[in-house]
C-alpha cells in the first residue's frame, strides 16, 4: 500500500501495511492543495501547491521535484491521474484553467480555455471573490475522452473530447462542487459532494438528482465509492464552511448510503462513534477508496484512518504527527 496525503501541513507518504508502515513528511514549507497518485506506478505521485506549482515523486515520496514550471501557474488546486489513459495527468489551477500532461508530468499544455464558457462571468470563490479555481478533476474510468471539472465556485462542466471543447453547467448540477467519485462498473455514474449539497448522475452529467433523505448536513466535502460495491458511498459533511474547516468551530460528520441497506439505499445513515473523529470538534474528513472491498481511508486534522467495513469501524494509522491541528487537503491510495 502506498498512501499520499496532503495533511499535517505537509505531504505525507506512507508505504507498507497499515500495521507496519514507513512514513515520510515532505514539502512542509509550501501550502499544499492536493495530491494524486498513479495506480500503474505506485512510487510516482504528484502534489499541487498554492505557491510553487506541481511537485512529483518517483521514489515513493522520499524526494519531490518541481515539474511543469515552464507551463503551469504557481497555484495548482487539483490533480488527477487518468485511470483509462496511461501516463496522462491533469492539473487544475487558480485562476480556473485545466492542463494536461501526456507523459507523466514531464510536459504540460493547457486544454481549451474554461474562461470561454458562458457561465464564467458568474464564477467567484467567496473568500477571494475576485478569483476562482478548479477544485476537482474527475477523469471517466471507462472513457478517456470524458472529463468532469469542478470550478469553485460556479460550475461543474464536462468535456467529451479530452478537453478540446467544454460543455457548460446544466441546470440540475451543483455550483460549488468540492469532490467527485466514479466507479468502473457504473459507466456514466458520477457522485458529487458540493457546498450546495450532494448530487449524482447516471447519464454522464446530462441530468442530476439530489437524494438527500437522512442527510442532515448540506455542506458536503468528500465522497468515495466502495471499491467492490459501486452502489455504496461514503460522504463527509457539515452544516457550513465554518463547521467544516475551522478547528475552533468544527462539527463535521460522516454519512453512508448503500443499495444493500434495509431501505434499499433510499436514505443516508449517519455513522457516529466508529473510531473516526466526527461531531463537535471534528473537521471534515478527506476520503479515498482503498484497494479491496469495504476499504476506505480518511485524512483529518487529527490523523490518518482506515476502515475495512466501509465505515462501521475505523482504526488510526500510526504515523508521525506533529500535533498541530490543520485540515487535510488531499488523499490518494494506490497498490
């Protein structure tokens, strides 16, 4: 197992088994925004920073080196490795733009300008309303030409031709998407955690539905699907951004919805007292799917956690932690 986390004010790389792992803490002098890892080359991962562009490791996190300095802006807010197209890496930036590397991060080129979309004039990030950024990029695992991009805040857009053109937001989509999740066994299904709620599509973004029965908190941050069950999903949520991100006022929660539940997936179940910090005092978790059925990882301001029963119980992964409580920004797990 290789785990890369933007947490604890640095990039953490953890390798080995959860019970016997080696951990490294790097890039603590940068503001870390996101991480992504290559499932075909577990020692290769990428880190996006707010002030220094993209860094890449090819030795499992022992060392990191800047890449794309001639093409990428200094503020890289999202990263994704294509699951369907070997070597392809995507980066999203502030101001909102999307870039593609065809060779594992060696070279980068901007995709069609997102700013040409009609809705772009309304995009704004509330803490810095003069600008906005790409918060999440989700490549379709079954179609290398299909790409979903979330602008924070303003739009969830998509491309059907690998980023040569973009289709603007549709009325039923969310405006403040924070993360997305797909599964290779459900082509066309995308799940969304957004500041304005949860949503999902079964037709690759043509239309969206918002199943919210039982979901007691509407500010959603991270969403993940069970690796072995595409109909089971975990979601972190809070009542608003202050409750989600601010350690001083935090109160965030974890929810699960599954077709195998007693009500056939009609409603969300809140998971309390499972070993993962939730409720008053807990910031929102960043979630990432594991490598086997029921396995999921979480990064929080208090540490890294793992479940093998998809949320019923969590164990803390013992890695060095400096004790400073800072919200996590990203998480990736590969073989």
